[in-house]
C-alpha cells in the first residue's frame, strides 16, 4: 500500500526548512512538515523535496537515451 500525503497540517505546525512559513503538507515518507517551497507533487505520491533529493541520490543521475544511434 502506497503512502499518501496528509494535506491537513497540525495546528501551529511550521515548515522544517522554513520555520517562518506555514505548512501545506506532511511528507508521507519522512514525516516532516513542508511549506509550498519544500513540497513536490511531481511524483506519486507527492512528498517533500528532501525525499525527492534522497531518492535521486540513491538511484543515480538520469541519463538521456540516445535516439537513432
């Protein structure tokens, strides 16, 4: 079963990276609170940008395919 984002933040929650900003979601992977600048909705499920960066580091860089070679 895939993790799903919790879009309702606890009262008074602040972003883990930007404590001056309101939280828009809780990361389903690491549980950190994320503001709009720290949230990525590119993947499925959505998660914080730190988890996106962590996943990219674990899988390595994206290498473009050569077409017509």
